[in-house]
């Protein structure tokens, strides 16, 4: 992943209306194995700061504004 993207993630300010679980890897999401392989095949090694906070609530069918 581009180091400028990592720097941008570190500088993000994220406000939430409730406490959210931060996911550190795509493996923690319990995704279908084929989908997970596709994610890694596209070169994504670690979720971005937004993905760490938004994917799990989306999977739980929560309303999310990103």
C-alpha cells in the first residue's frame, strides 16, 4: 500500500455516534473464502482506517455514512 495513503489514514478524524469495533484484518470479518481471496488478489493486505470501522457495521446491516 502507498505510504501516502497510510499517512492519510493516520491523520483522519473519525466521529461515531456509538462505540464501534475496529477490525485490523480482513480475516476478522468472517467473509466468504472466495471473496477474501479476491480481496487479497487485488493487493489489499490491510483494511484502511475507514474500512476498519465501516465494513463490520455494514455487514450487520447498520446504517453507515462514510
